[in-house]
């Protein structure tokens, strides 16, 4: 049964973001604010970088604010001014990605002014951006979200969150379904999913952690991953992508949202996050960690699989 | 101790990614000690198990390997202090990913073989070869390599309708 999710606080959030952005821009705390603004279609939302206090009224927060704005701070995106402190509007999941970037020495905390959003969830698809947020239209990542209230930010609007509606754990259910299959059934499943891939690399472009100057799959001496959108190259790319994000992915789900072919990319990421939590007891959070699970080790790590 | 050569219907191709300091020396010891082990294994030497990227394993399967062996120094014996500790975590994660994708994990073997363990090298290689021989050829990745671009297939009703309307 679908149930409406209470997002009445989002208008208060919009007000709070505007007031704060106006204040920090006019007193010179920051040189720019990265936030959301309305898009062309009714209800549509797009990212915006504002540098003048007068533009603060353009900012807003609605259920269509799906983008992870942390991606604009990585060195892969060069259109954000690099001078002075930058303010950025972040949901809990986006903040975890940003914390991961700080841990990987991609950003400095003192160069940032974090505006955290107490979030009740966003839409899964923005094809119809003005649709109502219900238990059916909410993004899958929000169903399993445990960190609705960001921590360690410079400013979090004082808005009390409504008590969360019980939601179906979509990824957990899908992972359990796949784990119960035989290896050949799983191979068939992924073969079909990867067959849809057109190698547009939207998943890479939108990922805050894909900041390499040159991606391994763009290199051709030696060529480790076939570049054309053919079966073997697609499979290798998606396995490699999941492996490179293992232990780093914060679960913002942008890869899955950006995928034009609806490949369940975040499912691979969630599975790896689950496994790494079981193996090494680590997961993405709001605390900056110097070393991720795959860049550190313990002498007594499990080696039962090694002969 | 020359064993009689056996004829098999299927000779698996095994790629062994080994570290130069321990397992390569161990394999060398097996050779100089005149120990017999299956010639199915193709050894690729790396400076350290920490240098072995999981993508090499994928590439090996794509290029026709039926089984992959990754072998290096015992924990604590790494020439580069901690390379094998990092490799251990990486491969623990990679195994889980391959399992989830649907690859039979008995085709991928990890082992620690020191420079003094020529006998263990023979044992590991023989075991893996016989296990992969029993499993038969690894067809999944090879089939992928032969398949044409899926997105170009016109068996999709939507695409077919558009095509016919043109």
C-alpha cells in the first residue's frame, strides 16, 4: 500500500538555506554556495553555484533535489571556483560521500562550509519531478537510510524530522534474492543487466569517488578493459567499477539514478558495502577516516580462503 | 621419479600470478628439485601480490584462462613489508564480488607459497589443475568475448516497431 511521506518541512528548509546562504555570502564567509534551484519544467530542480548574496533566493530544497552536490567539489569538475571557502548543501548520503573525499585527501574541511539537510527522502526518479513523494516513488537509497540527520556540519537548519514511515528494504531484499540463486543464474541475471550498458559512463561522471585524472578504462597501453559497448567490455567495466568503489562508496545512489539504461549499479555497491562490513567491520559514515578498509589492514584479517 | 604421461580430453589453462620474492622462487625450487607438476600453469611474475590488480584476473578469464592462481609470500614475510596484507583484503573483497556476479569461486585460488616451499607449489598447482579439469572449460567470459553488441539486437519489440516505422 502506498503511503504519502510527510515533506511539509521542506519549505522551512528552503527558507533556512536561503537565509544562511545570504548571510555567509554577504559577510564573506564563503565565496560561493553550491545548492539546488528550480529547473525549467514544473517542479524540476537543478544544481546551481551562486556567488552573490542577492541570488540566495534562487536556492531551494524539495523532494526532487536528488543530485549529490559533493561531486562538484572533486578535481574532476572544474567549473566551481577554487578560491576561498565554498558552501555546499548536502543531504546525509551526500555528506558521507564528502567525508569520504576528505578522508582521501581530495578536499580540506577548512575550505568548506557544510549546510546539512535533515532529509525525509527524495524521489527515485525525476522524470516527473512534481510528483508526490510516497512510499512507492521514494528513492531506493532512502528506504535503507539510517542517517537522515547530517552530523558535523557548519549549519543544520533547526527542523524536527517527522518520524520515519516504515519502508521496504529494496536493496537488502534484492541482494537476498540474488544470493539465494545458483552462480549460473546470477551470471545470467548480471549478463542481462550489463547487456543494456551503452558505455556512456554517466555512472562515472556522476560519482564523487570517480575523480581519477585518467580512468583505468580509458587507458589503452595496456588496455585492461575493452572500450566498445560489447558484452565482455561491459562486464569488465562494471566489475572494475564495483571493485574500485568497494569500501569507498557512500551509497548516494547517483550512479543508478544517472544510468539511462536502468542497470542496478547501486545493488553491486550495496552488496560490496555489506560484505566489507561483515569482513572488516567498516562502513561509510560521518566521521573522517584516514584509511578505508581496502587501503589498510590488520595482521589477523581472515585468510580462511587462502591456502 | 618420472611419472607416466597421462592423456586427458581437456587440458585446462591456468594462469598463475605470483610474487617474485616468494612463490616465483618457490616454483623455481620445485624446478631445480626436479619435482613434477602439471604444465598447464602459466606463470606471470609480479614484484608483489600487492601489485596484482583484480582486473588482471578478469583479463585472464577473458583471454581464455580456465583457472587463476594468485600466490605470494606468507603474511609477515613480504619483501615490501605489507604488500600481501593489502592484497589479502583486496582479494577477500574481490572473491565476494565475483561470487555475486556468478563466477565459480573454485576456479580462483589464492595461496601463500614461500621460497622454500617447492613441494607446496607442486601441491597447489596440481590440486587447482585437477579441480579445474573436473569443472571443464570456463565458458562464461569466452562466450561474452564472442558475442556481438547486444544493444544492437533488434529483438526488442520497441526497437522493432521503430525500425519498421522507418
